[in-house]
C-alpha cells in the first residue's frame, strides 16, 4: 500500500494537471456558449495545427467530451504545442476524466467503467492514468454511448470501485452538438464520408480563422428505447455472471446484466473444435465472429486479416485464436470503433472456454510466443505509456482462469 502522504501528493499533481489541460484549452481564443456553472458549455478553437471542440462544465471539470481534426492552416503540431495533446481520428471523440474520480493503484488502469445515461450503463474500454495529456478514453462518435448523450436527462459515472458520480445534463445535448460539429465538418471537408448517424451536424464556417460555428442542427428524434433484457453498451462488453472473477490485464469483460443478475448474453454451447487451426473468419467456430459482431450491435465486416493464430494457449490440444480490431468495421457506418490513435482492442478466444472471450489486450499487437518450459503465451507490444508498468516486458500465460504476466 502506498504511503498516504505520497498518495496525497500524487492526487494533487493529478488535479493540477487536469486543471491545466482545461485551463489551457479555455485560454485560447474561440467560441464560447453557455453561462451557468451547472450548465454544459461548448468551446471550439483552431490552433493552426488542430481544430478542437469540447463540451464541459466550467466549474466542474471532472468530465468532458472532446474531439479534434487537422487544421486547414496546416501548421506542424510541435509548432503549436499540440504534439503532446490528445488527437482523435476521423469521427472519433474522447471522454476526459479528472483523475480524482477514481482510486489509482498499480497498474494504474481502470476496468469496467460505465457512463450511466438515462439508467442504462454504457461501458467504456480500459484506460490508464495519463498525467501528461489528461486521463481519457477514445470512442467512435457513432457508438450508442455517444449518441445517447443527445437525449440524456440523467448522467452518472460508475467507477470500477462502485462509486457513482452524478452530473447535470442541462445544456449537454447542445454543447456536444456544437463541439462535435466542428470536428465532423472539418473531417467532411477533408473528403471523409460522414456516417449516417452523424448527419445531424452542419458545416463549420471560417474554421481556420477563429472557429466560428454554425449552430448545430436540431437534435434528431430520440431513438427507440432498447428492450429491457438487452443492454446497449457504448463499447459493448461480454457479460459475465456477477460472481465471475475479473483479471487486471488483459481485460475480463464485465457488462451490464438485466434484472435478476443473470448474464445478458445467452450461454454459449461448446462448439466442435476443428482438427486444424482456421485460417479465415468463415472457418472459425461460429461463436467467435458472432461475439465480434455483437460488439458492433449485430453487424460487422470482419476482414480475414483480423484473425491471428494463437496456437494452443490453454494447453488442451486445440487451437486458440486472437481477433485484432484494426480490421473490424462496424456496420452500417463501416467504422473502426475499437482503436485509438495507436492501440487497438485485441481479443483472445480459447477452446477451453468454449471460444468465449477469455481476455482483451489494448495494444498495437500481441504475438504468440513459447516459453523455456515449452508452454505457449502472449507477448504484448504497445505505446510507451501502456508498457510503462512492465506489461510488455514479460509473457502473458493462461492459468486456467485468466492471463497472468510472467516476467524474467
């Protein structure tokens, strides 16, 4: 257990870092909307290298929704100081979290965090403490979590520690509309096709000269409420029974379950494993692509290049598989919803687990390797921050219930 004084000092640094990020953001000349501290506001500006938009609350900076796009001015990121800032891909956004919302202990990662919107839990991918840029998680704008912000009348953050933080919703829809309008319009101007779910946004005018924004189009009609027995995740998670164990890294999936505490997904019948490892998505046990498609809400284009051979990771004599989400495209928008600027979700499917998801890595790549004792494991490669606590230094091995990191 860390020394209490050290923990307090770390907490103070994190709070000041988060404040500095938003203070710097607000200090740039741009477009400001809203007035009350308890009403969500939007901010947009053009630094010359990046166009940025954000929805936030001035006096409660624990939570924000932001996006970026390349500036038409074309300045170098290092020239404007944006080389160390968060940057999103086309039609992507990030949720910024104040570090004091969570309890942080090694390995300084948060698992199974949810935004509860109108009573529905939307789970987000695993994310790490980031004292340089500010702690954040990246999502595609077209995902259900992001779309639900437009009709939110109740908003809570549910931490992995079970703490529930309440946030107001006054002005949230308009603030998100105005902030994302900046980025969507710029990406559209650069030739990217706008997903149908984002057609609510109009074009930005004078984006390179101060960030003036045409008011967002009126909110679309609220989507039909999902069936009570089927949760609508933001980045959907495979549902585990309430008493199932959860591993620190890679992720075990912990999604919402309907009333009664039963898993939201039906039990998976063990498939007949093929005698040889599958080399295409079509040849996989059907439960694997079915689970991948479920993350996209039911439809996905899964390229064969997404399939990685795992060998026999669980030592049962049958082939195991990995799916790399850099080659998974959710339909109908045809978007990659499970990759950030560098790292992607990489899921592991084990024959001994009936080819249900056994784990997830957030990494650039994960490669099967052999250990000196002849066992098979996985070696992770990722961005320096993901590897900072040694996650890339050893071999992840299956112990019958989870993957554990074994270091030299």
